[in-house]
C-alpha cells in the first residue's frame, strides 16, 4: 500500500509513482505513450466503477487543465510528454479511494509491460 497522504496531491511524490516514472524515463517514446494511454484507461474505468465520475465533462475539465499547463511548469521529462502529463493529471484529480486502488499496481504494470516489450 502506498504511503501517499491525501494532503499531498502531486502524483510524482508517491513512491510507487516515482519508481514507475523512473522505469519509464529510459523507455522509448512509443512505450511511454502506450503506458500513459493504459493508465488513462485504468483511471477512467476505476473512476466510473466508483460512481464518482458524473459526466464526460468531468474528464474534459481535467484534461483541459493538463493541456493548459504553463510552459514554466513543464520542467520534468513527463510534463513534456502530453499523454503522460494527462495520465498523471487524471490520476491526481480522481477520488482518493480510486487512487488507492490504482497506485499500488502502476509500478507492476509498468515493469511487466516493459518486460513484454523487450521479449
């Protein structure tokens, strides 16, 4: 289970997310995009399952926030990758109970899919 506290909303501060991002940093752009899209699908599925996503507009609002990021805020490698930035923003904005279900499995998903990619 993650030690991420609810008051800390930046996803890149969570140890499991940090490890996953560390693995992704050296991966190809294609692989990074694939993982980001998978993460987006997982977040949306869990968000819908939790019955806290009320409309597509909720998703659009979150993605707009991600897209409108000030260029001075784009300091990390995954901020520059628009798909990865959107995936992390969706994860950041979803309810904490949904985050708690998803975050522990992200590192495993990244490592397993990277292994399959190199087979």
